[in-house]
C-alpha cells in the first residue's frame, strides 16, 4: 500500500516507510495478516492511508494499529503506550503529550484483568503526511462503562465540556461508543472527538446534531448506501470539539464499504461524484482504479465531514487487501 500512498500523496516512499514503522511500533506492515489480530481493517491489515479532500486541497495521513502482532494483551497495551511517545516525536507534537497521556489514563483501565478483556488493541495512532501533528484513537473498556469513561474524559479535557456532555447524554441510551480521539499538534490546534455507532436503526435526527442532518450529508449517504437499508455496523459517526474551548467544530459519517455492499468500482464512482458535486479539489488521480487494482489496495470506508458554515471534507480510507 505504501507504493500507492507515495503515488497519491507525492511523499517519498522512504518517508512513508519510516512513518509506518513508528505507527506500528516496528511490527511488520507488509504481507498477509490473520483476521482478528488487528481490527483496523476487516482483513486484519494494520495500516490505513486516509485521504481527506477539501475545497482547496487533499490532505493525507497514515493510521496504524501499533504492536498488533503482540499476542499478550497486557504487553500489547503497554507497548502501544510507548508507541504513542514515538509518534509524538515523529509528528513534532510533543506539546500534546500531557493531553494524550491523560486521555489514556482516563479512558483505558490499566489493571491487568481489564486489559485482558480487550479483544484487540487499546489504541490506534495517526501521523499526517508533510505537516506536524499526531492522532490518538483510544478504545474504552468493553461493556457498560464506555459512556461513563467518555464523560470522565470530556470533563477532564475540555475547559467548557457542556456541549460534549449533552451529546454524550443524547447518544448513550441508543448508541455504542467506539472510542475517543485527539488530533492535532498543540493544545491550541487540536480536536477532541467522539466516535459511535447506532445499536439499532434510527433516524439521524435522534443524535440532535444538526450538522449530521445537512442535505449534503443526506445526499452522500444516499449515494453510498446503494442497497438501501444496511446494518448499524456499516455506519460510524463522530463529532469533534475544539480542545481549547470545547466548541463543536465538525461532525462526520463514515460508511464501511464492505458492510454496505459497495464494490471498489462503486466506491470510486462515489468519490468522483462527490468531489464534483460538493465541490472539492480534484482527487490526485482522476481514475485511481488501475493503480488500486494493480497494487491490490481497497477502499475500506468513505466518509463526509461537515463543519459549521458548510465546510466539507471527504474522507477516503485505503487499505492493503
């Protein structure tokens, strides 16, 4: 996949390899990976390339599942925490160290029994390509305490947590918390994020989040959900809050192409259509299909994010098949 990443982003292959080593904490990024070891992608592949298109440009980042090949859950958790330190240095985002480490302390229970309850890893890491920054995506403990962990985290991190706490209270009865995230390069330039899925089919209005009811988002979901009704696991929603203030700054819906029954050709067609209709900056390749087929790279998810004022971004998540 790194060859595809080099072509689509213009970044040197050596730079991408170095970033992948940091994100995976020196676990192998190439070759076949058994399902169930990493759940970042459906086929067990531990690495993703995220391409995020806006009106002015396409940005990119690598996302990795650190220490995915470590069979012991406790050792994997502690090694993953060490991987975060390496990612902070690689992303020149050391100013966020205390916020990120505190996130792990608040969200993840560090006693051995709790760590062994995790079916896979406790966190995922991301590094933007060509710019400073880091992303941490931490998983709460499995079971009923997930939303309580989210409340503690929101209160601990955001100076004005009321808006985020209201959203948590709205979501908790009918949604499953997938994780929390923190993305940025410094406390002044960072977002705290919540990720969730519906437990059962429900209208978007049930989130009480107007950004997720925007006509452009409805049109996007209609174009991606070609089979109509899909299982709740096909859709992942998120909301981002400015770390400095606690203000809501974006919301997003991601669609898993596999769960939605979308072929690679259909996913690329959605990419082309949405880029033209929204409109966004042209994708790096007008027809990426030959490259993706040749390198056996798939599109795992497509997502549309919206910020107040109608600023859009289209996310495309690529993985090695």
